């Protein structure tokens, strides 16, 4: 028997000559086709890899430049805002306004300050007498804020106060920027220039008269009466902003480019000149940015790099991120080498397969195929035993059902839970194990899984041996080779303890929030019970408006925490009988900001924080703190806005009695321009339900 199995089949004598030549041709054609296909696939893989790498590099550069651009913009804005300490001083504004109306020669004022003689009299003499104090204020500000020097310019661009004691003529650029600031274009920034102290730049900030509320933005038509010009040494800051981050890769640099006449120069604070000339043209697109691509490096003009640049708002600066071409392409080169090595191995494998095929065709194919089938059968048996051992040792229930819903396989865990042998369960259906009602719910999901050909996971309560369990059930269809659905694979995970722990945790959190609300309400005797009623009505209204479970949970949390900011409002304002003064209203409205500061650093849902922050806004923009309108206010905040006012109206205050719920609803209905009418309607419907009546009854008791 053994000799029979190992006997090599004889090759028929008819196979030879022309037949053998045909076989060789077929084998060679096979090898050629496989080799060409492998080479083409390798080339395509390299192209796709390169395209993906360049796309990722471009996205990385966009993120890096955007982030650093925002940092630079913030720094520039901070420089301009440092002048607020001086230019928002009423004394300084008043002096600038008086100088603006002065018809004489401003240079005489400066001469009077730094000499013992003056031809000024009248108004000019008064301004000149005040000038030393103004100059001292300017000098103290400049020293405190870290500026090299500062000047005050008139509306015409003439300097009449300077920290360094003299008024050298300004450049054409400085004059133009000063006039641009005066024309209401906001702070202006000069280009960088090299001095003995390093790189310097000027910041020009408009000065408005005392009657301007906060600048031209808040006082339409208000014109500036002068300009504060501040000079700052920025070599160290520029170097810091351009330094490579820890996330930078090898060969990657961040550079700053500045427009210089018709060309551009690289800002290089670490060089003696402070700048490096760029010897090749730079193409800037319509949006003012430098698109991603291959171009010479800004550093030497010879090295090829991939680079991308963005325009910094304000000065004529561009932030350029670049990486050496060789370093950028190194992963592609390595990948290409690996791909073509694999391709070579693939071609070699094809040759080996062809040789094996030739060997099989010449006489040993039957024996080899038999051996392979035996090995395959052994492997399949081993894999089956392996899979069975896994299924026997996992806690999850694993079930296979055929197209008719009958069990074709169950694991040991499922059989143990059902209390029946595995062999008995085969051929049974879900109803026989779990009961008719549970089977009906589970089989309705089967129809969706099969009909839509997708996996579904549900959470379902199931009774096993008269004990309730909460299961997470995953269902997935499995198919035959021709694509027809053969049945469903089901995995049951028992999450009973996990769900119970979640519910307990939710109750603890809810109790903690209610306790916090009670603590807050203790500060205001008229606020007692407000939070509890607000939270209860919020949940009911959210359900009536068919909000998701997540939204319902968030609005309940927001309602419980909505009054937390009032802990920081003085009691005399919280409990004051009568109407609050405008100043007291400002303090009272500050509770929103207090609440935001307390909650923003806590691990709390963004929807909760936003709802609390916006609940005092109104649809017509008359609310606070941001005077948002309409769709800018999220739905949860609009619901809290209506309910907060409703709860306040139906409760007594020190300056009025409580209103009836019907009267409060009527008032809210008339205020459709301020309150969401859909929310008011939902509230009216809720108040007519048993839950709504119960909440109002508990509040009154």
C-alpha cells in the first residue's frame, strides 16, 4: 500500500517533441506576463506613494505655517495692544486732542521743552508747559513696555513728543504707515530694518479723542487725532518664532521673508546684516500666499526644496516652511528600492512557480497534489481544533444561524447559559431558547442585517433562566462563494454589570449636581428650588421636542449647573429689593463669565458649557454676554433661556409676587422676537402633562 502511494506516475510517451515545445512556450509566456504585471504594479505603487507623500507634506506645511502665522499675528497684535495703556489714558487723549486743534507750529513746542526760549504764547504756551509731563508719561510707558523709543505724531504726521529727546525725520514708509493708521485702518507695522542693536520695527497705533468710546470701531465716524509710534527691537523674538519645533523633521526649516522694493529678502537675525538677499523670483498667488511646490531654498538659491509660504496679516512678511528635496524624497527612494526588490522577488517567485509547473507537467503533479491535499486537510483540522478551543474558553456567546433562523453552531458559553447540550441546540431557533417576545425583537434586527448587508450592534435585555441580563448583540451576515446569504453570525456580550455601574455613576453625578445647585441657591433665598424645577422642565421639554438621549443628558447637566456663577455675585445685589442699577446689572450679568471660567477646565461636554454660556442670549440680540442672534444660539441654550425666565416668573421675588404659569406662558408667547416659539409651545404642552403638573406641584409645595 505504501509502495503504491509513493510510486511515481509514468509520463506517457506521447508527451514530447512538439508537445514539449508548446509547454515551454506556455511557461515562458506565463513568466513574461507575470513579470510585466509585477513591474507595472511596482511603478504604480511608487507613483501612488510619492503622490501621497507630497499630499501629506503639503498638509503638514499648511498646518505648521498656519499655526506659526497665528502665533506671529497674535504677537503683533499684542505689540499694538501694549500701547492701550497710554493711548486710552484720558489725560493723554485730551492733550492729543488739544494739540490737534492747535494751529501753530508744533516744532516750537518741542523747542520750548528742550530749551529755555520760546516764542509761544497763549494756547501754545499752555501746551508747551504740559509737554514735559506728557514726555515723561511716554518715556515711562516706553521703558515699562520694553520699546526702544516712542513718538507721538499729529494728524498730519508731525512728531511733537519723543522719548529720546529729539525728532529725527521719518522715512517715507514710516510717514505712510502713520497716515494709514490715522485714516482708521487700525494698527500698522513697518518692515524690519537692521540697526546696531539688531532688527527693529515700528508699530503705529491711532490715538482717539476722549469722547471716543473704544476707538473708531465703537464710535462710527470718529477720527483719530494722532498716532503713537513705538519702536521695538525684535531680533530675539523673531529668532524664537523661527526656531524649529521638537516635531520638526530632518532637513525642515522655517524662514521669514520680507518684501524689499520690487523683490524679497529673507529675515536672518543671526547674521551680521540681518537679511539675506533672495536671488530668484518669488511667485505669489492671488490670495497672497506661496503655493506648495519645488523651488530653490531661500537660504542659498541653489539647493532644491519643497516649500510653502503664507502671508502674515499686517507687515509685508511671508512665513515659509521648507524641507530639503533629498530629505523629503528619501522615504520615496527607500520605498522604491523596497518595492523593486519585492518585484524582483515576485518575478523570481514566478520563475520558480513556472519551474514547479513544468515539473508537475512532466510527471509528479498527481503525487504532489495528493500530498498538498493531505497537508491541507491536516491544517484545516488543526485550525478547526484551534478555533474550537478558543470558542470553548471565551465568555461571549457565539452563534451561527442559517437563512431560516435555525442554529447551526453554538459555542460552549452559549450552551452553558441556555442549560442545554450543544447537540440539542443545533436546529433550534431563537424563540425556543429566549422566548417568543425576545425572539421577535432580535429577529426584526436579522431582517435589517440581511436586507442591508451590513453589521449591526444593539443593546437588548434578555431573560435567561428567569434572570434578566443586558446583552450587547452584534449581528453580521455571512455569504457563500456565489454571494448568496447563508445566515447570520451572532455574538452576545453580557454587559449587565457594566450597565448597572453606569446607571449608578449617573445617579451619583446627578445627586452631586443637585447638591451643588442647592448650595448655589442658598446664597439667594428667592432662588431656592429654581435649579431643580429648571432641570426637571428642561428634560421634559427636550423629550417633547424629540431630542437625542445625549442632548437630554446635556441639557439636564447644564440646568443643574446654570446658576453656579451667581456664587461670585455679591449678596446685596442678588437679594436687592427693587430694580438693579446699570452698574449692578453689569455685575449681575458677570455670573455667566464666572460660570464659564469655573467649568471650562472641567471634563464636561462642550454642549453643556455652550448652553450655560448662551442661555441668557435672546433671539433679537438683546441678551448677554455676546448679544448673539437667532441661529447663532444653540438649541439647548434657547430651551434653557425660555425655561429659566419661566421658572423665575412663577416664583416670587423681593420686588414682586409670583405669576401664574398661564400668565408666564402668555408673556413668553408675546415675546416671540426674543424667545424660541417652538420651545414655548413645547413648554405649554409639557405643563398639560402629568409630569409637568407634578413638577409644578412639587415646586409649589
